[in-house]
C-alpha cells in the first residue's frame, strides 16, 4: 500500500515544538486522534460516543534518531469512566520515509512546515524507538522531566550482551495491546489501555517467575512503569522471554476438528446411532468407544490431558504461599456467594432482554428454542438461587481470569500459558480478586465447545442439513475431549484442598459455564448473530437438562 497516495490528516509546525504548540495540541485532540483511534484494533471504544480526547502526559524519550514522545491520552465518554490509552509517537522526515515500509495503521498524520516535512507515526514502528525501550530496561533507566517519571526495571533473565546489538520487529497480530520481538529471544507487550494500579499480568508473571513453582509461562524479563506521586504505578510495558512455539492451542484444535469432520463424513459416522455421553466428570481413552477413538485420535486425547495437568499445576503454584497476601487462598464464604449470585441474576436479565430484542436475528431453526428459554427466565434465576445458597466449599485463589485455548501456546508436546491480564472489561483491581479455580476450568471447557462448533460454522455453513447432523457429532467430541481435560485436572489437584468435594464440582462448573455462555450470547448477538447459535445451544440444553428434567 502506498501511504503517500492515501488521504492523511495534515498538521503544521516544527516537530521539536509541536507538544508546546496549543494549536497543534487542539488539532490532535479534536481532529487527528479521534479519527486515528477509531481505526485501531487496540482501541476498545470504537462503538462508543466520544465526548473528548485529551493529551494527559507527554514523556520525551531520547532515541538515536531524535526525540520520541510517549503520550498518555485520556478518552472520555458520556456513559462510563474515563479511559487512558498509551500512544508513543515519532517523526519520520520525507527523505527517510518509504510508504511501503509502514503499514497503514502506523501513520497518524502528515506534518508539513517550511524546513522538513514528513509523517508522525506510531512509535512502535520506528526501529530507534524500539531500541530505546530495550536499552531503558537493560540499564534500569529512569526518565524524569516536566512529567511523571518513567522508571524501567531489568529482570534476572535479561542478558547484558543483548543490548550491544538490538534487532527488533513488530509482531503482526490483532490484539488489544501491541507486541515487539527483540533479538528473537524476548517478547515485549506494550499496553495500550493503561491504568494506575497493579497490573495482574505483570503481578502473576512476576510471582511465578520468582517462585519458580510453575515454569510453563514466558518468564519476566523487564518492565517500564509510570510513577505517580499519589497513586500506584502504571505499567506501560512488560518484557518476557520469547517461547518458541507451533502456534496456539486454539489453532491446533481447530485444525484437528477439520480432520475430525472429514473423517466423520468419510466413515458415515454421523449417519449412525451416536455413542452415549456419560454424565461423569472424568473420561479417559480406555472408556472411549472404539469407533469414536478412530475419529478423535489418541493424540488429541493426550493433548487435552496435558492441558488439564498444566492447568492444575498453574493453579497449585498460584496458591502456594503463606506470606503473600495477594495470593494466599481464602475460603469461599457466603459473602462471595451472594455477590456471585447478584452478578449472575443481573447478567441473566441483561442478556435475556438483549436476546428478546434481537430474537429475529437468531438463526430461524433456533428461534423456538430461544423463545422457550426466554420464557423460563424466572426458573433459571430460581435454579441459581438454590445452587448458590448451598455452601460451595473449596478455596478462592488467584487464577488466570480469561482462560481459553487462545491463551495457550503449543510447544512440542507441551504447553505454555500466557496473558494473565484477566477479563478485559474489568478494572485491574477487580481482575485481581480471588475466585474458585474452577472458573478457569469452565472457561477452558467453553473454549473446547467453541473449537468444535466454530470449525463447523466456517466450513459447512453452505450445507445446512449436513451441518445439523455434524452438530450432534460435535457435541459428542466436546463431551469426551473436555472430560479428558477435566478428569486430569481433578486428578492433579487431589490432596491440595483447593477444590470442593466431587459432588459439588459440577455445581460450580455449571454456574461459571452458564455465566460464560450468557456473556458469549451477548457478544455474538452484537457482533456475529449467526454464531449466537453456539452459546444459545448450550443455554437451551442447560435449561432443558437442569430445569425440565
């Protein structure tokens, strides 16, 4: 794409004076940044009305090619709290600019003046700026001036010789943050939406790296924070070890599902009576029907088992302390259960109302079931009132918080777990709350179900009759594979006193599975109505199995 031939906002002034020029700042805040933010994948307010954008902090950063500006930008909305976004900017003069070298998302505006014209770009696409960040951490630098100081920290895994010759590249990924690879050894996460307070990703990665109880994570290497005189620090970026991998677990299981469906069709398995789905928490390869084994494959079983084991080991490591208040396990008490119930009932009302308003957007074959489920709203709420009035038992601990197959890297026959930020719609303090570890388990089991259905929706949408048949087979695949995972998880957790008794495990899984599915329903109705069938099928089955039994 030739950037020079595309329309860009134009600003006027000298680069070194711009952030002191009120006219430039006004133009940036009112014209340039609102348009730029709306184009960015990492900006979470694209669908919301903006009432104002203000450059809140300007932190000059020296690089080998000049001065970069690390901007913190406040974004205001009429509904909800103000958010802060990070946007480093640099200037590239016309003579050094090649449009083919920069993606469209790099270009913020064209800068014109009488001396040197060029482009203002996102700093992550400038090699000198990326190197400056790495050097800051390598040397434990502190940047001070007429702004809040920026403080860098070097971790024990940052090797001094790597700062002598720095090679870097921006990772191309659709993420809510930005990522940079250094020397093919380190992975840097530059946080876009930032806030004052302890970042749970930083906190957990630090904790696990220092304790060394669980090594299947990208270890902490370095960080840069913004220091505030009256508030907790704000994490701007974190450097971790780069984990060589073959992609994430979502991609792995997606590809395996493609093979599974081809084999099902070739063998005519979907035309025969399907195997029963035992109502048990644990299944293994030996008690899988032989015809189903040929389709699932033992490798997939082993992968699910390994993921169950690593998940349990992660939870055990997060709870293995007696002196760190932020990680010490706590009892699952009545106050927690009451809060969970209140949140769940509110979610039911909100998403059921959304479904009612959008019932015509639901695939026609599911509308009758959807309407029947809507009519059972009060029975759903009554069921959860009964479940959550019984003592849950088990412990509440720090958990991953947003656990799914996309958060797991495949490394040979093993896994590495990453992205401990928690649920993105919550504030950092809320993400640091303690929950039953089974919340993560329920999230991963939902992810297995999505892998089963999403492949089906992508590949067989044009063959509805075949898709309907295969959906029943997908249920069987999900039931067995998710219980390979769950069985190994429960087995590994034995004796750690973190889980409730077996007869209460299913209650907690149902609560969090339902909560996750109803959240997914709201997301799909708003973004992919055809995919609303995935969570809706689960919710309808839940109502029929638990409420109509």
